C-alpha cells in the first residue's frame, strides 16, 4: 500500500480510502467487520463515512453507518490510533436532519457531537462539510446554466462560511476534530474558506472530496490545479461512476441488490444514452488490454496528478479485494494513450 500526506496536515493516508456508505442498507454489521479487517490487513488506514449514511438516504437509515463503525470501534478500541477516521456533516435538503435547514455554527457543533456518539470515539481525524449551503454544480447539476450564480448572495454565503469556520475552530480547540475538509465544493468556495481562515486565524481546509471518474472529469484541470498549489488533498468519490464503469449496468441490466436497482435521491443522473455508449466503449478498451474494467477505472484515477486518496466502496468481499488490488496496476504508455483518446471521444457523458 502506498501513502500520501493529507494536504497541509501532518498525517499520512493510504492511497485507498475505504468508503462505507453501503453499510446499514446493502451491508450488515458482519459485512462491515469483514471489510474493515481485510482493508486494514492490506494497509488501508483511511476510513470515510458521513452522518447521512447509509444510502440511499432515508430517515430510517440516517446514522446507521456511523453506528456500525462505532460498534466495531467498541470491540476494537486498540485500532483507533491506527486509522484516520473521517465523517461529514449533511447540508440542507433532508427534512429529517435538523429540519432540513442549512449548516449553522450551532448545528455544526451539534452534528459533531452526535457523530462522535454514534462512532463511539472522542475525536475525528477529518471532519468535512458534505455540501455547501448554496446550490452547487454537483450530483448531476453541472451542465451549463443548470445552476444560477446570480441567485447566490455571495456576501451572505461568505458570512455563513466564516461562522462555520469559527464553529470548526471551537471543535478543534476542544479536541473533537483534528483537521477539517470540504466536499462537493467549487474553486470559489475553496477560495473563500482559504481566505477567511488566513484572515481570522481559523482552521485551514486540508482536503476536498468531489466526484471524479473517467465519466466525470469536470474538476480537471482547474479545481485540481488549485488543490495542488494550495496543498489541499483531492479525494475522488464515485471513481466507478456509481459502479457503472464495471459494465454491470450495460443494456439496461439492474443486478439485484445493486445501487441502480434502488430508488436514488438524485435519480439515476449518470444513466444517459451518452453514458451507455461511453461505458460500452470503455469495457471494450479494457478487454483489448486484458484488464477488468473496474480495476482499470480505479487505476486511472489513482495515477491522475493531484489525487491524494481515492474513495472506494464494495458490497461484497470479492469486489473489495478486486478494488484494492487495482491500485497496484501500472498503466503503460500505450494504455495511457488509448485512455486519452477515449476521453477525447467521450467527454462528460452525463
């Protein structure tokens, strides 16, 4: 296993980050225990969760994943110092989470305390804001003119960001959080956090996790360039485009128990005619190099300059084993050129 420093923090994280959002709906406590044991044995030390999980998010599944991890930690307390544990605070839009309201300093402190209780730990190594208070161009909302910039009151948003940073600062000083990060943010949002933290001597964001895959490269080059020069760790989520790059959804297939067989909060926004063409072409490309498409998709994300650690997920042990092994795959010059040609032919298919 290879490791990278998490942005401007002083901690090293494995290049593989174990995502956990299926634990509590698609996976049981026993499944989670097995996945954690295997991942740790392979050198994975970075575990990512969120108060909103498991997914698809519902009032009934809210907090389930954190409780599963907390149950494991209660039985494996000696492992706490060996893992970098990250969680996230949900933003607005879910009525069963703090009435669906925006993140505020008061609700942030409440969310931190509740996550610590569910996780049965005294501190979080990384605490992230799951999505901003304003509508952001993520979750399929990145096409031109889908998000209205003029509708956002930038002064109001900046004031809210300052309040959140001040709340995070109090949690850091209380020993509840070591480092802070963002999720589903934009260059403008990153810039505001960096500017305000410098001006007011508040915690500096060390990471951002955004969607990134061969089907979804919108953060390259501009946001990733900013992360590189500002020393912010870039943590791709959904590197398999919700599992689509494995090819298992081709021709309308919906394997029983798979994510695309379930009702999704934001719909199946990745399921477009253009995506189907791109995925079919990608599986053919992988086969031409005698490679598993999921393994190739993960290996490609891992070698992108600026990527610090890639968040993977699995519902079965064979999937987890295959996904972790993919990070040992080396991409040859010939394969790299084929992938570059592929990206030119299939830019942003959803």
